[in-house]
């Protein structure tokens, strides 16, 4: 194996240790009885609002509220710009995004690169360019990891899929044909639950006040 490969594996392992320390407080939220949710737009519910610092893009948007994604079928895709597995994985996520985005599916990429490292933006942008990523990409936060990442395995790439109701529907780590099939099937299933409303209809103008109850 090359030195670069060994370094990547070592760094990925180090990152996993950091993730493990970050998620201790949130581990209890990842059980079957309490499926993690995206924050509510009105601030209600048990999930706090989370702000994501975005990589500069043509839109000029500097931050994104995670609650702004509620109501869509959305995937949080956590990656490290120096991870070979993430480089192999990213083009597949781009392909899936392009396949389903017209139906209301979106992706938020979350780089685990240290935000305070001056070299990070350049590395993440290079990663985005290589994979031809057009969806928003920001930096992962402690809160994201605590609420949504796998408490027993903090490796990357790690994908977390949410339905339009805001509840987590799938979480997978790594990438292969089996995972690809599971991800696509889960996206199809969640998109199938979204009611189809014709533009201009009365229903399209009504705000959605449905709230998810905790069991």
C-alpha cells in the first residue's frame, strides 16, 4: 500500500476517534424509540436549530438553517476531502441527486475537514469540483454528529436520509452496490410519501402545520 493510502486510513481513524468523543452526549437520541428528526421551522419540537457554514458559492449564501430542509426528502452526506473512499463515493451521490432532484430530493454535503484550517476550503472545493457537486456543501458541526451520525461507527462517507416529515429514514456508511440499491429504494419510498400537489392549487398555498409526535 502507498504512503498516501496509509496516511488516509490513519487520518480517517483519527477522525473517527474525534467523532466518538463528539457524539457521547447525543448517543441516547439514536435509539429505535426516538428517531432523530430535522429541526422544526417554527422552533417547536425536541431538535434544536442548527446552522451550517457553507462553502462560498455563486449564490453567496454563507449559512443554512437545517430546518429549511424540512418538508423535502433530504440526504446529509458526510465526507472528508482527503478520503479515497469519499472520492469514489461522491460521484454516485451526484448522480443520485441529479436523478431525483426534480422530484423534490436534495442533498447537503457536510465536510468533516477542520473549518479553522486555512487549507480546508481549497481542499473541499477541489473535492467538489472533481465530483462535479452542484448541491450545497458546508462543514459538519458537533450538533450534526451528536444528533444524526451512527454512534457506533463514525467513519466516512456517511449518509443520513430524511423523509419530508423530517424523520430519519436511513443511515449508511461506505459505498457499494448493495448500499446504492438500499439508498435509491429508500429515496423512492420517501418520495412516494410526498403528496403530489398541482402548482397554483389551493393545497399548494396552505402551510404545513403537521408536527411529528414523539413516542
